[in-house]
C-alpha cells in the first residue's frame, strides 16, 4: 500500500510519536535510478513491538524485517513508500 497523505495533519499523539521516531531514528532514502523516495525506520530488537504497531496502524509501512549486525546485535526496520 502506498502513502496517501495520512500524515498531512498531525492530529493524534500516535502520529506525533511516529514522526518523532522518524526524526530520531529514521532515514530518507533516495533512489535516483528509478526516481523513488522512501523512509526507513530502524530500532533495536526489543523495540520491535513499536514497529509492529506502526505497521498495523498504517499499512503503507512494511512489516518489520530483521537485520543482524556484524557484532551480532539484532535490530528491526520498516520502510514506507
């Protein structure tokens, strides 16, 4: 599902919280080859429940995916397109 302006109006605490997470732990990814932009939000493994909640509430965020770092630490990330 694609983003359809759900965050044009920040009218709930949940939306404000997600925007804060994106600002603190998110990234804006630009692919010039296919001219697309997406956001990525990565959190440590114990905070996966937040990513699950975001995905269930706003379906344009992908399901959380596991990432294992070279150090062995685990984190999860989601994208929005």
